[in-house]
């Protein structure tokens, strides 16, 4: 006679082990409480006079707009900006809305992918108009942010070669369109 309870127990253990392993593989993305900014859309136009405007999306989903700020802190040639410089920039911004928390978490989870991908070489002309879509990684050790190009459009262009680039740019453009409609 076959002992079904022993076989049933082995089967249940196998199912339990597989369910633990499979559920443990999903990575939940957490935004560091120290990270203030996640994304930036930065627009410059130099047709007749210099124009500089855009917005940040902070770690709480706030859309923080700026328009021709004086003494703006740009990233250095290594794409780094300090926490102090970011704080100064944020003081020049005004609140313009908020993104859904679910969207913020979703698109923030792509930052590591963007950061580890290559970007095409800049191509184009005279830099009279550009829109730069960037994301940031915070370093608690250096108290600084590293900027990563998602895409640059305008008189010259560059694009991150990551799979998520198009999704991120579409999302940021939708936000930009909604801001333009409100203003």
C-alpha cells in the first residue's frame, strides 16, 4: 500500500518552496529619504536672448518649476551637483503640481537601468534650443547627485540606449504638456 500522506507532504513542501522563491525575486524599489530630486526637464533657448526654464520632480512627486532663475547651479563636467547646490536651486522653484505616487515609484525604479546604459554621442548644430531629460542618483557618501541623460532634443540630440528611455521621455513630455496647459 502506498503512503499518500508522505507524497502529499513532499508535494506541499515543493509548492511552498517554489512560492517563497518566486515571490522573493520581485524587487521593491525604495526611494532614499535623503534623495530630494529624481528627474529634471531643462529647456534652454538662445534665439535672441537667453531663456532657461524647466522643472524638477522631487522624491515626493512634487513638480517644481523654474523660469530664468538667477545664479542657477548646473551640473559640473562630470554631471555632478552637490546637495547644497540642489537646495539653492530648489529655493528658486515654485510648486506646479504633483505626479501620482505610483508613477513616481515606477519611473524612479528605471533610474538604475538608465544609469548603467550608454548614451549616443551628441549630434547636431548650434545649441540655440535644447530640451534635456535627466534623472538623478544620490550619493550619501559625497552628498551629491549624479545626473544621467535620458534624452536631449533640439538643435543637438543624444539618447540613452536603454529600453526604458522612450517610456520615461513620454511620461516627462506628458507632464510638460499638462504644465503648459495650466499656464
